[in-house]
C-alpha cells in the first residue's frame, strides 16, 4: 500500500535521539529551548513554546486568550476535531463558519455575515481558529480586518502549514494573529513523534502559555506573590498541565528542522506533477491562492461525480483495493456524533458537506518517488477512465 503520508527518519535523526538518550537530560534540558529557538528564528516569531502535541498547544492558546464559560470559539467545519475541542476543554461553546469553494478554508465572506448576525444577537466569538487546510493559508488579512472590527482573537491552526508562507512571510510570523499552532505528528511536515508548538509575538501570552504547559508553576521571582523561602522555592500561581515536550522529541525536531524547507519544496514538486498528470481526469485539483505558498501537507482532489459512473465511495474503495492508501480529510466536525448532540444538523454548512461528498486525499510525502506517484496516477486513470 502506498500510504497517504509518511515520515522520513534519517541516520542523523537516530543518532541525535540516541545521543540525547545517553545524556543527562531526558526532559527539561537544553534541546527543547534549542528546538524552540530554531523554529522561532526560522519563521520569524518572537516566542515559540514546544509542547507534547498541537492539541495541547491549542488548549493553552485558548486559555491564555481568556476563553472560558459563556464564550464562543468559531472555526472551520473541515478540520481535525482538535481545532474545535480546544474550546470545549475551556468550558466554552463552539460554532462553525462554512468553507470557501476554492481553498476549502474558512470563508471570510461567510464569517462576516455570521459576525454581523451574532453582533445583533449578542454572541460574538472570543476566538476564531483559522485552520490552514492542506497547508494553504487562510485569507488572514481579511480575517484580521474582521477581528479589528468585531473584537475577537485569532489562533492559526497551522498544523498542516509548517514551512508554508503567506504574502511572502513564513506562517507563524504572526502579523495577522495572536497565536499560531504547529503539529509535529509523524504525518505532518516535520516530526517529533508526538509534539506541537505555540508561537506568538506577545510577551504576555508567551509567559501565560509557559506557565500553563507546566502545572502553572513558576521559579521567576517577578511572578511570585512573596519573596522566596529559599533556593528550592517555586510557586504554583495558575492551574496548569503537564504538556511538556521531552528532550528526545526535541532532539528529533532539531535534527528534522534542517530539512523543513527541502521537504516543502519536494511536496510542491510532487503536487505540481499531480496537477499536470490529472488535468484531463473528471476531478478538481487543488487551487492555490497567489498570496500563498502552501505547506502542501495534503493533496486533495474533488471528484466531478456528474461525469463519473461510480460513486465517491466506490472510487475510494477501488483506489484502496489497488494499493493506493487514499484518505479523506475531513468528516465535517459538526457531523460527528459528539457535536450533533449540540444541535448541529445536515444543511448547516452546505459547502463543507459538498466538499465531504467529493474529496479524496492522494498519497503525498517528501520521500515519494516518481514510480510510486506514477502508480497512483495510473490507478486513478483506470478507476476514473
Ligand atoms: C494533526 C492536527 C491537529 C492535532 O495535532 P496533534 O499534534 O496530533 O495534537 C490539530 N489540527 C489539525 C488541523 C491537525 O491536522
């Protein structure tokens, strides 16, 4: 089976992890801050906080922005459930904004319409999570302008978009958002096995997230309520969590991040090769906004079902039967049983539902060779021809 995505682990990665394993620190040593500095410098962010997953990063991002009971968080229905769950962890409520027909990202027009209605009804969101689906950035300038007008904070869920750019700047540089979140899960762009990061240019948000990722404990005298009892002293001043990244994970991350730009470039080459090869088939290839340089985490095609004899499901099953490890990103979050019980119904987000009825993610990963890609293309031609 040709998988839809896979990590690359080199001998240098293995050596880096083994050397850390033999060192004094398995956690809370020098590798985590080194990894943070490397990523922060690479993307041009003031602060980078490594944590044990993007899900954890989303949680402490929401808490640091003050999300709580009685608040709303809005996001895209076409995302991984974690982009929405982070609100529920904080006791807040979730709603969704339908997607753009071309980019499949949260649509700024739909967002504006919903904000105008919400303002009249008195339930404006506190946070909007802009998910850069497949690695292609959202229309951040438009979303940012709306945040100024309606007074909400912005988290970029850039789990797919590490190494991508928006208007020429690396995603994570944060011109148009408060916090950006990266994932280092093995299927994503670079990996630390499990792992994530929260990036921000705000000293105050960084300091809050730093507390929240480690029990709410500080050793900084400036943050304490009284003078230290002695050199052993620390204080818990918040209710935090153990969301720390280990040294082993950070060592892997440090070793991987040197290949980040090459990986994204390789993904672009493969995507462009797909674009050409699939041109004449009854499907829509991923449209790219001229302002964006996508991380190209996923290559999603949409079937033109009116021109095909088989159903979406039949095409998907035929591809799997022929050894092509296709996938579907994503089932709309409001259609998940856990969300349906909150009152979401079919028809609430028609563009997202149409997307779900046509989308298939083709295999794409930086070590994919031309023969493997040709096999995917051949099978697709057979199945759709
Ligand atoms: C993978 C992913 C997450 C969660 O990442 P973890 O590191 O596995 O917690 C969140 N949002 C999106 C869009 C993702 O793809």
